[in-house]
C-alpha cells in the first residue's frame, strides 16, 4: 500500500492539526485586551517590521549545502551498486571525492566556512 | 524462523476484509484501520516522550520532576495537553496569517510521513519503499520548511533569528545524516528498510561494519541530535537569548504541535538509528551460541525495536542535559570542518572494507 500510504499519512497529519486547531478555535473562552495582538518583544513597543534583509552568512551555508546535497544524491545510487561494481566503482568514487574535497578546501581557504 | 511474524496477521486481516468487500472498499477500510492505529501510536509516543524527558531531566539535575498529577506524575503530560487544548489561539496582528497557520501543518505532516516508513516489526511496516533511506531523509527535511515559515511569518525578531539559525543548522547537519546513513547503504547494498533489517540477521551492521560503522553511528547520533534542534544544538530556541525562538508567537495547541513535532522527530531519528545500525527488530544473535540465540528469538521483535529506540532516545536526552549549548560558529565549524570531511573519508573506508571483504 505504498502510494496509498503516502496519501494516508498526509491526511493523518492534516486531520490531527486540523482538528486540534478547529477545536481550539471554537471551544476555549476568548478575552479581549488592547495589547494582546501585539508582537511580543520584551514588552516595550516593537520597532519596525522583522521582514528585513538578513546576514549573508546564512546564504553562504545554504549554497554550500546545495552543492553537497546534490553530491549526496549522486552518491546514493553509487552506494547501492558498490557491492556489484567493486573496483571500478571504488576508483570512480575516489576521483569524485578528490574533486569534491578540492572544492571543500577552496571554500575553506576562501573563509566561506567561517562565521562572521 | 521468527516466532512473531506480523505479516501473517496483516494478511489474514486483509483476506477477511476483502472476502466481504470490493477492492476499493477494502483499501479504504484498511487505510482507516492503519490510520487510527498510527494516530494513537503517534499520540502515545508523544505523551510518553514528553514525560520521559521531564523525568530524565529532573533525575540528571537531582530533582524529582513531575510528582503531583497521578502516581509519579504519570498524568502530567495528559493534564498539560488538556490545558494547552483549552487555551485561546492568539493571532498576532502583524503576522502573515496564511503562512503562520500553515507552519504547524508542515511540521506535523513531515513527521507523519517519516514515521510511516519505520519498520516496527516483521510485517508491521506501512511504507516499504525500495528507496526507504532516501525517502526518510527527504520527508524529514520538509520539517525545516515549517520552522522557517513559522519564524518568518511571525514578524518577530526572535522568531526570525531562531528560524534562520535553525535553517542553517538543519541543512548543514542533514549532510552528515545522509552521508552516515550512506556508509551503511554501501555495506548493505540496498536502501529498502525491510532488506536492511533482513541483512542484519547474522549480526547488526554496527558489528558487521566494525570501525567505519561505529564512526558512522557516532556521527549519526551527533548530527541527528542537531537536526532535531535538540540541545546542545538547540540554538533555534535558545531560551536565554531568543525567548522561545521560532515559536515565540505561537500559543495554545499550535505551540503544543511544534513541541510534539520535535519529540516525534527525535523518535524518528532514534528509530532510524536503531533500524540501520542496531538491527531494527532483529534479536541479538551471536554466531556459535545457538541456545543463546534461541532465547533471544523468544523476545518479540517489537519489544527489541522499541527497547533499542528507547536506549538511543535516552542517550540523546543524556547528551542534551549534560553539555552546554554551542555557539553558532562552533556549531557550523563542527559540521563543515570536522564531521563532513570525516564522513567522506569514512565512506571511502567503508567502500574499501566492502571491496576487500573485511566485514563479516
């Protein structure tokens, strides 16, 4: 029941959260208050919005992640057939790792892995 | 050879239902049954884990923990759950309404999709894909989208910083999770969970793969702790600096759902570790000791699975309550400068072991 199962688990999550939120929307007693719907930041009035441009450090790591995650996608099929292909697969993956390692070394030397 | 084979039970249920109904109705009825079972299991695991965390944390800190509600505080989590359910949901004025409401759905659905692929026992296995390992990695990384959305849509600086940290952390450590699982895939030669478990009939992979498997196991424990945003990697919700991180603005049951999602993710990574490294529901077998193996076979596979998972969860809680929280630069240094290169070397080592038949 694999493909049906996917739908089932999707629906399960939907039901659990949906019921909980609908229940909490209708059942609990509500109260009104002037400052209740304000953003919570230390109690003093909030200064400006939070939808701002963000530290570039996070994006660098996201880009690094992208490279290595695509590499992981390439590695999974290799890992499955490694036992059958033996030496050929091993040498190929060594070459792959050397190139990848050079890339990592480059990022390292360029200080891309350093948090600012 | 196994005394407790659930596939016979499930197939007999399937036969009895399909004998009285059409194929479509059979599928629907089976899905409803499976759905109810999984929903109950999910809720039960959530309640038990929250209670266990509070108790274990208390014992590590020489306290007693919850003691008032029920015997040894056993009813505490249920009382908390009812309390949270009866709380009003607050919708922040400046928040992005749609994304704010969408975030808990994504977190919970991701954990449900992942929990379906876990083999609890022989035949007790809802989603058995031939790309099982890849599937679990894929769906468990959807959860971070929920965290990012929650942080962004709250329009709160604490939430935004928490979500950004969480994003950087989860995507970084996901690499290590994937590569350490890949080390075992090289040894097993398959990504299907049922086959991975069957292959550990003669010995768990952590013993079979000796040194590289052990390194991969340690890396997996570290990086999965980080991936589930648990201490000492809980920068996303570092309460001393970020209030509650990405779920600062969430109240009542929505907060509880994030909390539940976090605990379920912990259960999922622990059970993946148990399945891939510690043999899943396979009993402990030692080659040559036939009587010992016979006795071990009498313990039901479900008990084996749950106890292995429980041990790994205990180790993760132990780590959480023992180590101080890392700084974000230390966190990223640990991943990119230590775990990732070690992992790449480790995969090569494992490939060498498989090539030369150094495993047993």
